[in-house]
C-alpha cells in the first residue's frame, strides 16, 4: 500500500489520508496505524480533532510536526496525547494540508516517528515529495468518488435502491431508485443523509457508528415514511475487504428492501427484518398474532416437531430465548411498521 511505503521510507510506522469535499469525506489508513485510528474514533478524539485542528487552520504549504504547534508540556496535559498517543508510541507525527483540484481538501499525516528529531530530519524530503503527493492524491480521491457513484448506479440498473455513507452520515453516493423509494423518509442536506424520523435517524447513526468501529457486522432497520402507507426495511452493510475494493469505499452501503419487491412476491416484512426463511416467517407471523406454537403449527399445516425446529432457528436469528420475548419483539416490529396515524 502506497501510504505504508511513504511512511516506512521516512521512518514512520504508518500514515493516514483524510480527504474532505463539500459533499462527503473519506479516510484511508495504512496497516501500521489501523489500531490507533480505531481507538482514535471509538474514544471520541476524532469528533474533537484537537490534535489536527492547528495544522488544518494554518494550512501551511509544507509538512509540520506536533512540536510546531504544542510544547511537550502542553502535549502531556492533553487527553489525546496523555491517554492515547504517548502510551501507544504515536506522540510524534508529521503532516500537511493540500488544496485539492476543486472544492476539496486533503490532509496527510505520517504517524509514529521515534522522536521529534527523527521527524524533523525527514521534513526536507517530505516537502520535496509534497507536490507529487498533491497531484496523485487529488486524482485518486476524485477517481474513488466516481467509482463509488458508478457502483451504486450499477445496482440501480438492476432495480436495487442503494446509497453509500461514511462517518456522520456523509453521503458518498446515491442512485436514483434510492432517492425515489426513500423520498419522504430522508433527504440530503449539507452533504449528509438526514432521516426525517428522529427514531430512525438515531438507529441509523448507532448502526453506522458500530459498523465503522468494526463491531456489528450488519443491521436491518425499519423505516416508515411520513405519509407512506408501507414500511421499508433498510439494510446497513459495512464495506469491508472484497466489498471495500469493489465499491472503492470504506463506508456503509445502505440497501432498501421493499416488502412489495416484485422479484420476491412472498417476501414479508418479518423475513426482511430478521432474515427468516419462508417457513420461519409464516410461523413467526402466527406467533406475533398471539397463537401458541402448537396452534401456529396447525394453522400453517406443519408438524409440531417441525415448528419447534423453526422456533429454535427464529430464536437464533432474533436473539430471543423465550417464546413470550419473541412474541413481544415480533408484535412491536409489526406495530412499528404501521404508517403514522
């Protein structure tokens, strides 16, 4: 990876590339600093960005080090240095801010120098490299944007409503079907995807934050429109490994799952929400209606022993452990699916 090579050639342990446009942001992290960046985000330092703010405000046309902005005493008094960077050996870095080819900005930092003297020794070499980095990264980030848009547009050609967002719901790409299906449920404002329902917005934000931290692998959320008669299930899928390479993004893929999908006419909302098989979803609907397991099996024409197998599988997929708990979950899901009164 180019970022890693740039870092190691100059005596650093890794590098981060931050690209910001009026519409969205993107971050690339080399393998040597992935664990640092994960903690930086998870522990809230990314939101404050106290360490990087002076560099971005100065916008100097050269590389700068931490000591250009703060003394060692000031660093030791700041939580980001005291509790994270210093203990992990990343107290000394070098970075620069580059104006992009349009309404965009790029920040590049090399992290984990042995000490300030080692970082300063590399500044002349980095400054000579800076113009080449500026041209290459500006072109690369533009291409990544186009590739993300092309990927969701390709999904739109086969009827899949999809969008890609990053941290803080930054909208990276959205196809026409997504805009059409989600028209009265969300809107773009200030480069971010905003959901009209506060409850849905909070759930999406929580799911995205969890996914970006590498926790929850995926999630499915329920969303109803202000005036829409039908609910939609929204799949929240982190773009990792092969998916990240295919979409040229490390963000979150949002896919709208419509219960009226003509390709799968028997798909029910419960199937979409909990990834149930047809047999499991039919049994779940009976349980949600208040029927006992034995009565539900009889109503659906399946053996009681088969229904018990279905129930165990439904427990595994929903995270429930008791039938009463499952009935409450299913009932609340179906109630939530009703359009607003």
